[in-house]
C-alpha cells in the first residue's frame, strides 16, 4: 500500500488506476492525511448461464411481427401527441 498526495494523484490518475487494477492499494492523502483509498474492483460474482433454461416458459404470439391494423397505425402516425 502506498500513500500519494491528491495533487500527484490528479496528475497521474490513469497510471494509478492501472496500478490499482493490477491489485495495488493506493491511499490518497490531503495535506498528508489519508482521505481516500483506490483499490481494484472485485470481479462480479456471475451465475453460469444455462442455455434453454426458460424453454417452454415464454410464449411469443405467431402474429407478433404482423403489420398493425390501419386504425392503430393512424393513431401512431397522425394522432395527437397528447390525447
């Protein structure tokens, strides 16, 4: 763990972030007093995806992508913005 003054941290932020990403912990100080800590992010615990897990649970209508009725299209295209 290293301590660095805030002015130097602002000047070298990209380098410090790269170091933190590699696992180094950096303390940022204001007037010599520790104020913040720059640490690497922990990997998000992800669940393994299982293809087909929702098979049979989702239904999409056969006419899902069929053209809309003319009356409904007219409301979308030429209807008032605020009814």
